[in-house]
C-alpha cells in the first residue's frame, strides 16, 4: 500500500512550480540587494574621473578640486574619502592620481547578512598647465 502511494505522481507539478517560484524570488531578492552596490561603484568611478579631470585642467590640487568635489558630492550623493598623489601646483605633463573610497553596506535581506564593503576608484592624468 505504501509503495503504491509513493509511486503516485499526481500533484507533482504543483510542488515543482512552488519550488521554482521560491527560487526565482530568492534570485530577484539577492539581485535587488546587490545591484545598488554596482551603481555606487559606477558613480564612484565617474566621481574620480571628473575630479582628476578638474585637477588636470586647473594644474593644481587645491581650492578648485575641493569645489568640484563639493559639486560632485551634491550631484551623486556620495561622500567619499579623497586622497591625492600630489598637492599644490602640478607642472605641465606631471602625473596626478586621485583615489576615492567609500564604504557601503551589502545588505542581503535587510539587516540579516549585511556587511560593509569598501569601494575604491582611482583615476590618473597629466597636468595641462605650465607654471612659470
């Protein structure tokens, strides 16, 4: 009798569909929690590139780059730590590198499984200003 019940395959499709829907929902939930980190990384790369470009055009790291950093912070909503390879005036064709880092939470399923991730972006360029 038990053997006959175990071999019965009626209703199997419903269980398969339920498991499939559960798996799809878990994949979507993980994607929704991880994708914002990729968006933040993209914003951080753009932030670093635009900040470096400002240093190239101005030929120095100082008030111009600080002002540009404030504008970028307002535009992107990021408030990263900024470090420069040089400060002050940068002579024509000298290299300058900016590194920006920001810490964000990679939160899986709300507070459960949440851990901090440090994102880092770096951009480099050459000064376009000749200082006498």
